[in-house]
C-alpha cells in the first residue's frame, strides 16, 4: 500500500527529475513547461507502468528484509549504524530484481514527442532486433552495477536518517505525533536522495543511452557502449560538478512528500496490524 501511494504521488516528479538530468531544459519549471507543451499531462506519467506494478511487492520486500536484519543486528552495533546496515541489506534483493525495469522506465521517460513507445513496444523492439536472450542479458548487465550501489547506499541513509529523526522528534513521554512522524520521514527522504544524487544522475544518463551499438541499437540508435567512468568524465567536462545535480530541486520537492507518504503509511499500517494481533511485534516499528 505504501509503495503504491509513493508511486502515484512521486512519478511526475521523477519524470521531471530524469528529464532535467537529461538536459531537456534548465530548471524544473522549464522542464515541466516543455513536457506539458510536447506531451500534455500524460507525459508526466511516462514509464509509470513498471514502478506501479512493482512498487507494492518491492516496498514490502524492502521493509521486511530491513526489519529482519534490524532484529538480527539489534544490540550488536551502534543503533544508528544498525539502521544503516539493515537498510543496505534491505535494498540488496529488491535492487537486483527491479533494475532492468528501471532502465526501461528511464528509456521511456527520455522519449520526446507525443507518441510513447510504451513498455511492451520497447521490449518488442529490443527482442525483435536483438533477440530475447541478448536483450535481457544486456539490460541486466547495464542496469545492475550502478543500481546495486545506488540503491543499497540510498536505503542505508534512508532508514538511518528516519531512525535518527524519530528519536529526536519524540515528545517528553516518548510519543511520536503524526506531524513529527511525517517530518521525520520527509527529512529522511531528502537525506537519502542527497547522499546518492550524483550516482543517480550517472544512472539516468547511462540508462537513457542506446543499449546496443550500431544503427539498430534501439532507443536513440547508432551510438556505441559508453562505460560509467567515461560517462562520468563526459558529464563533468560538459558542466562541472553542478552537472551531477541537475534536477536536484525537483528531486527534493518530490522526496519529502513521497517519503512522508511511504514511511508514515508503513508505520501506521504496521501499528494497526500489531494492535489487532495480526502478528506480533513492537508497537513502534523500525
């Protein structure tokens, strides 16, 4: 439930972020104007299919793995390090499973014009031109390394910051009010995105490039493979360090409400299930 809420709230912001990283225009408002002019409101939801289909189970898996790791680490390390390590472990399997879908999402978000290829159309194009096996292997080999690093580090900061904020925002009786809970979640989303944003820019740029070399290379065709280090150097040469932070303002605007929705929804759902004895657990999750 919390994952679906997060996608519906955050995907338009994610599209603007990705297109700012691609250099569609300078600034989030300019990217929004360009998107609405070329594609209308529907353009903000390009590539939403895979996140919408995967958000529920990936979010549930992430939180389940996090809580399991947290319980196993409890009392063995410094509490905030405990939250960070458990967050990293919670992101391992989900990032491995969803990274090809994220690549497809970025490819669709990078399309210009009114007509969208769509997930099925994009996969059909790859499979027909390059074969199913080669396409799947190439997608995974391209998406996995950068996604694995980005997502695990990001999850670590996400949960550790949430733990820290909730600790310091409790009242004198140890209670956490709903506004405080939302504030803690929002701050954790901002902190997590800030910690990985240059890596995310590199990921978005890499995912938007053609997957195959040659004239029939798929989206954008005709270019050869470019490694991550070479791509990072090119981004830096074109715009310096600030080039890695294009779309950052849009991302922060997105991070606060999305994290506020996801973590708060999870907390409240968890507590309701515990109170109704659906399963046993501490009254305060995480």
